[in-house]
């Protein structure tokens, strides 16, 4: 299935410093929409059932060794069958020289041939990871993303509730800003969400009464980062005396973003509450839970054991 997003072949060539052995007209603007890469071993042997020609094709040592055992005419037939299909490009790894028949057929069908010095497995893994990042599903959420003690905390809430003020206080306390106002969220893999800021507003934060400030220039490079995994969602809302707020934290709550469940909690806001410290504790507590320790459960167990002992003493 094709991704809704795409990346230009020219961007991949730049990212991986690929050598262009032959470029089709406008090859840099070819759009890649498949996150998988194919090594056409079976195709070079003539088997094309279930062949996805939209994938990037890659020839490594195994395929080259097989092709070297064929006659020139047999190699010509193999490359003719492969390159006759509208593949985005063919990449040769390990710095190997292309077969003359490959270049001949690439010229006939106007195909792009690239080369890398990297080993096949290492390069293939890195390329697939890059494609998944470029082609991953994404949305933009109104909020603030900060990195607190290594945890990515996404602050959500209505405008004016104090998200940016909390973020700038966290930056002053040594944590890092990722995005303010608009957070671009990508689903990378099955259960991983990565947030970043749109390039236009990256490292800027808006503080009502002051205006827009450049966090990187004001606090230094250590106060910002380009992207961050989202580990916890904190919903900030105005304090409501008629609302019952969780006081123990026994119930695990989640927010679903791009079909990924992220631990979430709601923090009521009212004058006198230090939100930055609350977010710090929430981040550390979330990290504790991931490491297998749940303070709420441990506290409840301790209370239950105390009452059990007291009841047992009374019955004696």
C-alpha cells in the first residue's frame, strides 16, 4: 500500500551521498512512496509474481555473484526483464562496478542507476529507516512538546491555560523545548510517536505580555532539540470545583494519537500551583512506571497490608 506522503529521490541521494552512474531525465524529482526496499534476486532469475516495481531495487554481492555466473546474453535478458518495468531506481552496493548489460538496458529504458560504497545489509537497514521516517503518518496538534528528564511530554489544553509559560519555566530549570503552539507528530514504527516543530516556528515560543522569543538564542543550544519521542500527554485544564480529580493515580489513562496509545493525565490549573514542578514529577513518575515501579499501586498495597494486620490483631 502506498503512503499518503512521499520523498524525492534527490533527497535520498543527498542524504546517503549516492553516486549517480546514470540518471533518467528528472530523476531527482522521482517520488518514492514505498517504505520497503527490494533485492531482486528472484526477478533476475525470471520470477516476477508479486513483484512491486514501485520499490527501490538494490543489487548486492549475492545478486552480483549470481549474475557473474551467467553469460552476457543471459544477463541481458535478466536486466531487460527488470528494467523494462518502471522502477524508481536501481542501487548497487559495496562500490561494485555495474555490469555492461545493466547500463545498456538502463539507457534503453531510461532508468536511474545509483551506487553506494556501503555494505548491502547496513545500507538497506539505514535506507528503510529513513523511508519510514519520511513516509510515516503524521498530524499536527495544538500544544507544546518539551523534553523533561529524557521523557517527551506533550502539553495540551485550551489557549491561555499556561502551556507556554510552563514550558519556559521548564527550560529555565534545565529541560528542553521541542515545539510550541504547533507540534508535528509522526508515527514511526508500530508504537512510536515522534514530535517536532514546523521549520518556520522552530525554537520560538510565544509568551503573552512579552511576545515571541527565540529560546535557542536566549538560553543556548542546550535548551532546545529538533525532535523527541512522545512518552506522556499532560492535559492542562482550568480548575473546576465540581470535578473529581484523581488523587491516587491507580487508573491508567491513555490518549490515542495516530492509533498509538500514550499514557495521559489531567492536571487542573489554578493560581498558586507550580505547573513546571508538577510536570517534572509526572515525567519522572512515568519513567518509573516504564521501569516497572508504580507508586500508587505500592502505596495501596502498603495501606491494605496495614489494615489487614490491624484487623488480624483485633481478632486475636
